[in-house]
C-alpha cells in the first residue's frame, strides 16, 4: 500500500540559508499535518492543511511558510535557518479533518541539520 | 503540567514479560493515538482510539474517556518491541504528543 512520502530524507544547510521540505500524502488523503521533533524532544505540531487551505496553525515560526498544492502534496519552506531549526520534520496525512477521529499516517521524516 | 503525561518514561523488561504503558491527558479530545518510534526516527501508528479497547496481535490499547486515561499493553514482549512508544491526543485533527516511553526488551 502507498505510504506518505517525504523528500529529501536528509538535508544539511548552513545558517541563514533556506530549505524546502516536501510531503506527498497517501492517495485520496486531503489533509496534511507538519510536525517538528527537536533532538530528545516530543514532536510539536506546526501547521495543517485541508483541501489546499490552511486548517490550523501551531508553533510555527514566522520564518516558515507552507502550502498545499492542487495534487495535495505540501511543501514547508524555511528561511533564515537557525541552528535551533535542526530537527526531524514529519508530515502526516489523513482522509479528513475536523472533529472526526481520523487516523494519521506518518511519513519517514526529513532530518534537517543546520550548521 | 503537560497536557499529555506518560508513565513510565523508561521501561526495561525481559523477553516474554507483559508490559503496560500509561497515558493521562487533561484536555478534551476527539481521539487518542498510540505511536511507535524506532531509532532513526520513523513513526508508525499503532492504534487510534475513541472509546473502549482495540487489539492487534500482541498489542492491546484501552481508553477510559471519563478518567482521561489510556493504556498500551504488550503481551509476550520481544526484543524487537524495543522502541519509543508515544501517546498523542487529537483535537480538531492536530496531535499533541506525550513525552514518550523508552522501552527496552532484553533477550
């Protein structure tokens, strides 16, 4: 069965550079969530999209932006990278959003290292 | 106090032992997820619960909505069960994660 795809899997950037992370949800899943997991920390919710519209926003820095495209894939754009942005970035997809209980399927993550 | 609290934070067991990981939460939720994370980072969803109990192989998850508490049980534990187990609660879709339980099962 198709899973959530994230690219790249590993990314090394220098401070003040920009990075773009991509997430391809499971086919027919219209909701994408982005999470950030710093070293030794719990994952933290960043942002989510439903039907190409932002549906919720968490602790996402202003230097980050994201969008969901017509094919439902999503991109997380990170500018002016800081050392503290080094983390594992997960995306997850689900078939819907809102108050319903829908399982989230996680991608393998992109490990971003800022030097 | 975190919205999602797990216990224990670290758990060591011998192969074959019965394991229980607990999760308490303090907010209203639409569902509770149990996740598994292996070294290297990938997260796998084990269960999503809104009520009652679910079983998958040697894994059992229960939730008590009134008490805002969930448990994950592993029967006949095996070294390949060694991983971080994370409880996460869903509210309007987005997940809030517990701090995880590091499980090590020795042969």
